[in-house]
C-alpha cells in the first residue's frame, strides 16, 4: 500500500465516511475511488487537489511530502492573519490603511515591549 492510499483511507475513516459516499462527494465512481485506496491507481493532479480540499488537508500530506496533515495556508502556526480576526481584507491591508495599522502596532509595542521578538 502506498503512502497516498494509506493516508487517503485514514482521512476517510476520520470523517467516518464509506468509500461509496466519499466517491459520491468527489463525483466519481466507487470503483475509481477504491482503486486509489487499494493503490492500484492514482488520481490526476486536479482530482488530488479536490481530494485534499474534501479532507481538509494538503496535497503534500496526501502524497507523503510532509507528515503534517494540517492546513497552514503558507503561514506558521504563530502567525496571526486578517482571516483569524474575521477581517474582510483576505490577508492584504489596503494601501490607505497601512499607515494607520503601523501606527497602532508601534503604539502597542511601546506600551508592551515585552512582546517584541528580540531574536
């Protein structure tokens, strides 16, 4: 059994889904899905991306490139993003707000220097 087929099965079982219901969610036949879990076939890149999205993981995890199944969206676990705060900017601060947010951050760290990263 390949890393991919093992991890595919593991993620499906974590969701408590049957092979046929998983196949249905992906819009494919149960036989096609079963072939992936048995390791006799591999999905194409587009389908691999859909599988990762369905199972809330990454293609890197499914293919064995990493052992971390969690989605990080390109950030480390300690990074706070606009989405974490429920802000509508989708990770980008509008140009007209950059100076305002920089001033807020500077003021905060003047009052709380213990939180500055001094590495």
